[in-house]
């Protein structure tokens, strides 16, 4: 069995990762839940906003891979 599962956060908004910080006791965001759980590695994130991606990476880990997606119909 694998030691850790790799997790991705889709959408780097408030619930994705900006309502709390890694050191907070209360877990509010998806990113914090993955970081706090011993069986997951927060490996990547994606969003349509470049600034949100860079801020997310800065808060939750420099090693996180970020993907900017475009919304074209």
C-alpha cells in the first residue's frame, strides 16, 4: 500500500485555502485538511487566476505544482 496519496485542490479561493493557515488549530479549508492528514500530500492546485495560484503556493508549500486553467467556451 502507498504511504501517501497525492491530493489536488481545484479552485484556490477561500474554501480551497484562504480561510485558515497551516499552523491554525481549527481546520477550515481543503488545503489545511490535506496537510493535517497523515495519509495525504498536498501535491497540486489549479485555478483560473494566476495570483490566487501564487498566493496559495506561498501559503501551503513551495513544492506544490500549480496549473492555471482557462475558461473559454
